[in-house]
C-alpha cells in the first residue's frame, strides 16, 4: 500500500501481502496470465525447435579432413559432437558419405582419436542422384575414357560439362516417363477393348476376329514404337554417361562418377559467403519445386505440397456447402426438440472421434463400397483384370474422408453465426413479405458468412495436418502423377497423391539412411506449418473483407 | 365504443376495402374501417397477453396505441401482419379483418398480407446492404428486376420518407453509415416502397432525438394521406400531435378508444385520465 497512514491500509503483518493478493482476486489474474504465458511459450518453443533444425539443412558446411588414431584418414562434415558421459568418452559424428564404398554415411568416432583437423580447399562434395553424397578430390575429367582436363583445369571443366550432361539425362528420363508412359496407356486401352468384347460375348463366346486382328495390329505397332523410344532414350543416356569425373577418396581409392549422376558439385572450403548463400537458396528452391530423390530423403517435395493443397481445397469445397446446409436445416427448419438435441450432441461428439476411425470408415465405405460400385458399373473391363479405378485409395476419397472428419467444426461454427444474426434484420425482411427461404438467402446467409468462414478456417487447419486417415484412403510414398495435369480430363480424382504430413512420417521413419533425412524432416515440417498458415491467412483475409462489408454499426 | 356487430367472413375472397357504410357501424367520422378486431384473446403459451379486444381502425388515418409497458400494444400490432406467427407456442381466439379479409383463414397468403401491411420497428433495422438495396429489397424479393422501375420506386420512396436530399449522393453506400434518425426514415422508405395499405409503427421514435422525432412525426402527417397508420408510442405528446384516434390499453385490455382529442381532453374512464395526465404508468 502506498500510504501507510491511510485508514484503508491493512494492519502490517507478515502475511498481509498474500492475504491482500487473494482478497483482491489478483491471484486469478496471475494464474490465468501464467497459463497464457505458458501456452505462448510452448508455441514459440515448438516453432523455435523446428526452425532451428530446418534452417541449416541446406548450408554448405566446411569439409574436414582428419586423421584417426588407427591411421585411417577421414574426409567429411562434422555433424554433431557428444561430451563424455559416465563410461563413454566424448564422441564426434562425421558425415563421410561415399556410401557404396564405406557402407555408412555417418560415423561416430571418439574425439580423442581424432587429430590433425584441416580443411583442404580442393575437397569436393558431390550431391549425387543416387547413393547420397560423395567426398573426395577431383583428379581429371574424361570423355569416352580419354582425359580432357586434369589438374586445376579439371574443376572448371567439370562445372562446364555438368549442366549439359544433366540436361541429356533429364531428356532421356522424359522420353521414358512421357513417351513410354503414353504408349503403355495406349496398349492398356487396346487390351481393355479386347477384354470388354470378351465380357460382352460371355464366357464361352468368341470375340469378333476382325476386332482381335485390329487390336493385335495395334499392339504390334505400339510395341515397335516402344522399342524405338527405348533405344532412343538408352542412346541418350549412354551418350550422357560418357562424360565422367575421376576422383580419389582421402583413402586413395579411385572413383569414377558419370556427370549425369552429379546433381551439384561444390567445394565448401573454397566458397565465398556469397557462393554459399547462392548454394543455399538453390537447394531451398529445389526443395520447394523439385521432385523427391533417394526414397524421398533428398531433392524436393513439390508433389507433396501440391497434393496437400489440392486435397485441402477439395475438402473445403465439399465440407463447406455440406456443413452449411446441415447447420441451416438444424437451426432454421428442424423442429427444436429432443431429436434435434440428440443430433447436435452426436455432431459434437463426432469431432472427438480418433481420426483413424474416420480413415477406416473412408476405406470401408468410400473406397470399397462406393468406389468398388463405381468400378463395377463404369469400368467392368478393368475390374475384371483386377485393375481398380475408383475402388482403391485416391485423392477424392481422402478428401471426402477428411470432409467428414471436419464437418462438425463447420456445422457448429455456422449454427453459432446464424444464431448471432440480429432478430431485427430477420423480422424486417419477413415484414416486407419475404418468404423464410428468401430471408435466409438474402439476410441471414450473408450476415453469417464471416462465422461460416471461421469454421472453414478451423476445418482446413485440422484437415491439412491430418495424416492417419489419409494413409489408408489414398496417400502414397511416391505418386507417379499429380492429381491435376495437362492430360484429359485434367482433374484426376482417382489418382493417389503425396502429402506433406505423410512425407514427414515416411522420411523420418522409413528410409535406409534416416540420419541424412533428419534435416529434411524438419524442413518439411516447417513447410507444412507455413502452408497451413498461408491457407489460413488467405481465408482470414477473405473473412475480414466480408466482415467489414457486413459490419453492423452502433448508432 | 361501437357495439360488437356480426362480422362478414369472406373466406378466401381477395383483400378489398369495404365500401363506405357497408352495413357496419362506421366510426364517428364515417371513415370506413381498414382493420377490424373482434373479441381477440391472445396467448403466449399459458400467459394471456390480450383480453377480448375489439376495435376498428379507420382507413387513411393515424391511430395511436398507448398504455403502460407490457400492456400488449406490440402484441396487438404484431397480430395485424401475423408477425406473432414467428413466436413458438402462441394461440388466439377471435378475429381480425384487414380490408375485409379474415387474416386467419387457413389458405391466407401471409406473404401477400405482409406486403399489404408494412411494419416499422422500434429499433431501426436496416439491412447490411446499400441504401438503394434496402429500399429496393421488398420489390426485389417480389421478383422486380427492371432497373428503371426500381430506380423510380427507390427515388419516390426516399422522397416520401423525406430522406432523398440526405441520401441521394450516397445511394450505393452502406445503409449502416446513416445516423439513427436517417436509418429509421430509411426503414419507413423501405416499408412504403412496396405500396402497402397499412403501416404499423412500433415506437418508431423511441431511439431518436427530438429533431429526428419531429421529422418522423411530420412524415406521419404526410403519410396518412395515402396510408392507414397505426403507431405505438409511450410519448403522450406524440400521440396527441400525430394521431386522429387513440386507444388506451391496460393489462391486456382495451380500456378506452376514441378520438384523440376526447382521450386527452375528456376521457370517459378514470384510468385513462390518470394515465394521460401522467399520474400512473
Ligand atoms: N415472445 C413472448 N413470449 C412470452 N410472452 C411475451 C412475449 N412477448 C410479449 N410477451 C408478454 O406479453 C405481454 C405484452 O407484451 P407486449 O410486448 O405486447 O407489451 P407492450 O405493450 O408492447 O410493452 P412495451 O411498451 O414495453 O413495448 C407482456 O406481459 C409480455 O411479457
Ligand atoms: Mg412494445
């Protein structure tokens, strides 16, 4: 108390302060404030951990050469150190790469055994198409087995030839994917024509010989085309592979690497900060825009980003009208009574059902029952060859399952915003001779749009982060095609897709080389968080614009 | 008070103004009744809000309902356009005729009734739309899409509601940006845009300052040339100033109903006299 003389002052006792705190009710303030602070701290901590682990993932750290006590020389990047604990001495973790030679990307060595740390300027780190990174020293560059550059000129030559070799390899791959893929699809169609003819003819009936002949001819022609393309692609690949870089490892082993396999070659110890930054952003861009490599532990996650966005949007498109219509019926048309109360309780409880239960339902109902039914009716010839179209997991079924999972959120939010529409506006409309439906459409619905969007935002946030139900309704580790592309009918709702959430799970727990995937787990997590935040920001902006439009004024 | 008379019940017949002197006892000034209420009892669930109310409201006149809070003025007013239908568990006995038509016959078109009987609420309730769209709302929901026709009606209604000069430059701005008094006049413009026969006003000035109130009162004087007006008010001066006839209600019963002059100068009932002179209520 500021003025001890005041008659309002409590008698001075040891407990006075505490007693006063409780008497004024301030302890509640402290408890609630503390709880909020804790919540903020947790969120900040989570972001910090993710960002801290994700950001250095693409940085070119120096390559260290070091001697081990047993006489071996090691070359690699120091990735972690561990101080001595009880009986275990201090240890250092090195990423030494060269997996096909050493069988281990990462090794732990007792720090005491390591001497003579140095960072040779000419140490080369190669990010390879396969087998992870390579560490070594460049000797020469060969074309068709003949040296074209060696010594200090070799490095320049390698940098000059690498893009061309990569381009050739990409071209060969494109022929394989697009050209050969298209031929395969055509062959499939031709075969299916035969099968459907067979189905029509019945079990013992014979297929029209003319049809049989045309299909055979088609197949032969396609087969020839296929052989030609394959030869073409093979020739390109062989031509590209003629250019090789010859390295020696620090142990003195010679290793030839075709330039087609070199994704990036760099000398971290000789790089300036500007070059390092350029390297960092080039890898970050590849991560966002590129295709995954090495069972998803390297390269990019673009298909997963794309799949997540498309799935979330599809889900919102389904859940919004469905939830809104259901809420309007519950609030405006249904007779309020025991039954409606029970329905409401059921809806609220639906939000608490474990998501995998929805996944199982989606698998049983959407995939097997609805999808299987569609296949029976519309794709009998494929079904008879056990080739499901809709009768297997796909982006449509995954989106519908998530829509079901999130519909309670939309219903509850919509009901609340309908209830918040002022009675005056409703009565004003009805008093002008509007029907109930017109009033709902013209007055109640526009006024409750911001509330509805709040529900959709929450639903999107929940849906985008959900993984378990997707794993059994359509997500795969590696999808050959995106759910939207240039081939007719452009939107392929039956396709399987990739998803960032599943990608994280897959990278963190499945790959042969989980140590190398660690930073990618965090970068992908950061990306998933960013994506959810972006989707939400978009919806929040939309809501605020609408809210300003319908804002009620106090007079 | 006119004695209760047997009322005609033209079931399903179109709404029509009864011809003057159509066999019923006309009010003192011989104006034909627009609304006739006959022994109306009204219940909210078990609670009775109106007790056997019988009265005739003359066409093209302003009629005021006065009485202490909770006496059932709003309830009666909301019976005239059947807004009470929106409340769960209401029921009534007795009859209400608007323009000769019983409004409780089963096949009555409530939407048509509400177009004929417009309403202005105590708290102004413009829609969160532009001024133009507020006034055009009634026509739009009735299916009018012709732009020129809408423009025409909007301008005319705003003129009649004495709002045109203030609103003509901001027709397409939100109505929520208007002042309270302007909003209330906008609600009046919105009500008259659909050309009703009757306008019901439930304490239209209770949230307005004296100047805005005076504007609305002037408006009532203008409007009663074309419309039948029923106004609920707690303001005795207002009732005295702008109504032709006044009905005094107490505890759900119609205590006295006569020419406004009579109610204020020479009331027959001592309760009325006590209320209008401000000694209770
Ligand atoms: N929706 C309702 N449900 C139950 N009772 C109601 C309802 N509306 C009004 N009442 C009751 O009916 C009686 C008459 O109400 P009403 O609103 O008609 O009074 P009023 O004369 O308009 O009063 P005020 O001058 O305060 O507006 C009151 O006792 C009120 O409590
Ligand atoms: Mg009232």
